[in-house]
C-alpha cells in the first residue's frame, strides 16, 4: 500500500457485498445517476449532433455549478419526474427482456 493512498472504497458495502449496510444515499445517487445518464444517451440518440454538443459542454463544465443546473444545461431536468420515470421504464423493459430469455 502506498502511503497517503485512499482505500476507503474497499470498505464500501456494495464492494464487500453486504446489502444490509448499504447507505440510503448510495441507492439514491445510483438511481438518479442512472436516470440522468439514460436521459443524456436518449437525447444523443434522438437529436444527434446538438445533443452531443450539449453533452460535451456538460463534461467541460466540471464542477462549475451544482449538478442539477449543469444537467439542465445539457438538456436533462432532474427536478421534473421525467428522467427518473424514463429510467424506471427502461429498467423495467430490461427486466422483462431478461425474464423472457430465462
């Protein structure tokens, strides 16, 4: 181990496989991140170059503003129920596809 190196991720419950200790905020962050990423990718697939440009601007902005504001500039309004509902719908369709294969 290198001195000063942070290995806190090793003790994180998802890494250790103990879901009883999973922090609630982790689940929330994962779900909202999945929803935002799904919305960004859907926008790129539907609108092409303009959506790619907004996405690249979003990436270039780094931590210049709050995440919700940066996502809004990229075309994703996480304050509305749309992105989360679309993410849930996508996840449900993937589960249905998997069940059909089993």
